[in-house]
């Protein structure tokens, strides 16, 4: 519950709820589902919720495209998530599939491949190097859990420089020599 709501002893009405969520949306990107959940927690009626959401959309406080692109970019850049995990999380936030697809397609392939490789190299350092097959399976499971697709993981694991440390892809973004 928002701090302003906690300071009032009376129930939150639609006008105050609109002011609070508009303030929240002006500071951070939110999707419709997140705001809908907040309004539901505050016991705002469905009719008022619909009006509030319409206002927020019309006045560009909420934009599903803008949210999805920022979410994909930030989760990749800061959390090192792969496309599969980003897609799953955006689906949970009820973002339309066409918007999700566009958002993950904007991730730079070269940066994406390099991030996967660096993640695998970092994880490789923590393994005991007992059984190469077990280690490879652990690396694959780890990268899959971070949302990277199997083809990207396989390409990173088969890259000749995987054993030597950090490597970036060539200038055209591919791993081919």
C-alpha cells in the first residue's frame, strides 16, 4: 500500500487513487496489470479502475510498449536475463505477445551472445572440474535457468575461446570465424 494511503484513516476514493498512481507512473514504468493490482488492493471499484486506467493510458502515464522495451532492456542489462526469461515474465504481466516479441528483438545479438558467454565463463570458474560432462550439463542448466536459449548456449560452449576466458564476437555479431 502506498505511503499516502497509510497516512489517511478514511478509505481511498477514486480521485485520490488516481493522484497516487499517476505519481507512481511519473517516477517509474508500470504496466496495466501492476496498476490494476494496486487499485484492487485499495478496494477501488471495477468501474473506477477502468476510468483510472483509461486516463493513465490517454495521458501517457502508462504505455505497454514503453514498459516492455524498458523491462527487456533493463532485465538483460542489469540482471543478465536471457530472452526466454524476459518473455516469460512479460507474459505474466499480461503484455501482448506482439509487444513482447518486438521488445526482445531489440536486444543486440552481439551483446546477447557476449553476455551468455561471460555468464558461462563466470559459472565455469565455480565448478569443481570433476567430470567434464557433468560440468557441461551444469553450465547448460544454469544458462537455461537464466533464460538463454539452447542454441545460444551451445554456440558459446563450442566457441574455441571458451576454455581461455573472455571473448567478444566478431564485428558482424556472429561467432563464426
